């Protein structure tokens, strides 16, 4: 096509033709555009699979939904592979319009977000903002479908079967339940416990916080439960996973737990726990 | 940029949570459209307005399609003689009453009140769809329906992201393939006979067209979903909470309705988006769910391919009023307490 004027240079000569400034460019652009959807679908599938394999998915989604996500990964990858058999790349492609290019970029945002996500402790940013206090939130148990009475009996049984000097494994939600019941407080008073959680700095140098994200569905509705631990666990990055041995006492007045650090062990990588399910 | 890590986490988590349901909705909708052409049903449908609306509401349970699929589908079917009352009722009800949407609502509210949430959402949507369909069909057909069919892309011929029609970005390539590609004729498509485009289309025409349609639908709907996830993540992490008033239902409900219109999230996954708004009364969340399924920015444009502009404005007015009245009524009932059987445990108070 030979443009008759400068204005004509940019004018679309037909619905399914583009001005040919550089020979072959249209064809290359057409091919790129043809393969953009399967590339996007394949990239989404690979990102989700990578997140699952690296354990990063645990910080974003309740593990109860991981099978659904894996199903979606399979379908995305399958679609990306089958795509060239669905459409014919040799068919003439209409010119790319600006809003279509913008749509393509929008579809790539999840991949960009994954690339920008910190590799370690991705949820560290929300830990301090969403921290809730211990001992006041009964609705946590209802939302998690944990029967507080059943949990109460189980915790009582656990402490009764434990020896005086043995360490009792607890998670932060269980510690929350103990804090709510006077008889559990009495039973656990002075016992050694082992807790697993993520490290946050305390208000003073001689203490730190051990927290855990509870997800009902995904990180969008996550809450954070946590407790203070007296002692120095060393300098850590926010969100580092720690296993803490501590001596458990309860305040007479406020019933708040007072944990005195005995030993802290760093957990390399995300431990295999089930946050919130 | 202290908010960026949390923003990314919330955005990605919402995206991951909704993608399986968007996929499921696209695949089921395309399979139904390809293998059971609803046009055949038109001959058996009642012409009476009330019965047509009831049949439309009932069909919404069994013919899964989200709002993006329903508009072009109903446009084609009404053009082939589908009763208008049935079509309008189905159009407004199917985004919410379809099994995929109800399933995603159940999952999103799984740790709250899944059954109550599904029933309230479905009941409210059926009521709104029924009332709006009844009022809208009081208009004479010539004042209601658009005469000029807008050219749209055939999913069988045109790859996703390559659409050329003026409404392509709002109108996903999900037109009903009236027949398998190998038997398509000029009467099937506005743009002429379909060109079977690949080996798969030749060998397995229905399956191939279903796959092509589902890919196109999925990608188009995903754009809006990603935009919705970004907005929800921004609202949680960047924007100050005072932008959404928290103490006056007369302001909160319109805020959430406006949010639903602006976000334009697909009904297959909007329950996850709204579930992220922890701390707001349930009535507001339901206002979001009721509104978003029947009226948003993309639907306002898509409705104009079926209805005349004045009819679209009337429909928008009816929908806004009916959602507000219903949500305001719901706000006067302590839904959280009713749902949790009077235990007093509240999820929805800030």
C-alpha cells in the first residue's frame, strides 16, 4: 500500500489489513499475537505450579483449596498445549488495537505480581498490620469449624498425659483456647511447651512475638494470631519461621500468657503445617 | 511502597482462589452451548409473561452461563423467536443462579454460613431478576429490543484477543455456535460462513468449538476478574478505609453497589472478592453480590447489544432500586445473628 498523505499513513486501509511499513513485520506481529493467549495460559499454569512446589502457595491460600488450584493448573497447561490445534495461525489476523494490547498486558499482571513477590516470607507485610490479640476472638474457632469444647477436652487430655518435664506441642490457636479457659490455664501453668510460628520484633529488645496467619479462604481474609515471648531469639527477618521451647505461665490479673524462652530453633523454609484448615 | 508486598499477596491470593471457578464456568457454559443448543428449547417455552419469567428463572439453575455468556446467547435466541420474558428473566438470573456461581459462593463462605449465604444470594437474585424482568417486559417489544444486530466475533473462527468487532472487548467471543463448524452456513453468523480453522475443528467440531469458546470466554472474563482483584487488593492495603463509610447503612449499601458496578467482577468468582471485605455487615456484601451479577460497567455496554438505550437505562434504574430496597431490608435484620442461630458471634461488625 502506498500512502497518499501523512494522514493516510496512519489510516487503516481495511478492516483486516495493516499498513506494511516493514516487510514481514505484520506477519511477525500476527504470530506473536496468535501465540499470546496460550503463552499467558501456560505462564499462569507454570506460576501456580511453581508456587505449589515451592510452598509459597501455603502463604496465599488455605491448603484445603490446593487440589482445586492444581486442577486449574492442569487445565491451564492443557489448554496452552491444545491451543494451536484449536485455531489456525495461518488465518489472516485483524490489526491489533490498543485496547486489545492493553488487555493482553492486563492478563500478564499475575505473572508480574509473582515475579515481584518476595521470595521468602511473602506474607511478612501483613503480619504486623493484621495482628489480633490473644484470648478474645471466639469467632476464630467458629470460622475454622473447630469445636471449642472438643478442643478444650483434647488440650486437657494432652496436658494430663504429659510428664512434668516433657514439652507439650501447641499451636498458637490452641494457646488462644487455653488463654480463654481458667481450668486450662491452671492445668498448663508452669509447663514446658513447644510452639511454632513466625518471628516478629517485640516492643523491647528482650522480647519478640511469635505469630501465625490463619486463612479461612485465602490471604485476602487472613487474620494473624500471636503471642509475646520473653527472651532473645537473635536477630531475624520479619516472618522467619521459628520453633520455640518455652516455659508457660499466666498472669494472675489479665490471664495473658507469659512465655519465657528456653530455646529457639530456626526452621529452614516453610514448615509443613496447615494454617487455618 | 510499604504496602506493596501485602498488595501483591492479596492480589495473587484472590486471583488464585477465583481462577478454578472462572475456568469451570467457562468450560461448562461452552459445553452446554455447543452440545445442547438452547435454541431448540425455544419451541417448548411458554409465551405467557408470568410463566415465561418463571421458566427463565428455572432455566437459570440448569443452563450455566455467567453474565458475559448470557448476553450474546440470549440476544441470538431472542432473535430466533425465544419468548422475551423468558430471555430477560434468564439473562438477569443466570449469572447468579447457575451451579458454578452457587458453588463458588458456598466455598467462599464455607467457614461462615455457606448454606445461608447461598440461599440469600440465590433468593435475592431470583427476586430481583423476576421483578426487573416483569417491569421491563411491560414495555412494547419495539421499544425494548434493539433491531440492528451488532456484528460479533465467532469463537470458532476468531482466536481470543484478535476480535475486531466494536464491542469485542466488552462482548466476549461467546456467540452460540448454532451448528458445528463443518455445517455452518451463511445464516449462522453475522459475518458470513464460518471457516473451520483447525484440525481439531474438522475432526471433533462440537468439542473443538466448545474448547475454542471456553478459551475465549475465560480470557475475556479473566481481564475483568484481574481488574477486580487489583481493586479489592488496593482497597484492603492502600486506600484508606474511610472511603467506604462504616456506620450508616444508607451510605454503605450504595457504596458497595457502586463498587460492584465499578469492579465488574464475574459472578463465578465475585464471592471471593467480596469475602475479602472483612468487617462489613453482611447486607452490604449481599448488595455487592446482587448488584454485580446484573449490572456493572461491562454489562451496561453489553446490554446495549440487546436492548435499546432507554430500555437499558430503565433496566439499570429498576435494578439499582430493587437491590437497594432488598439490601436495606436485609440490613434491618441482624443477619449475622440469624445465621449463627443467635450465638451472638458476629462476623460483620466493624
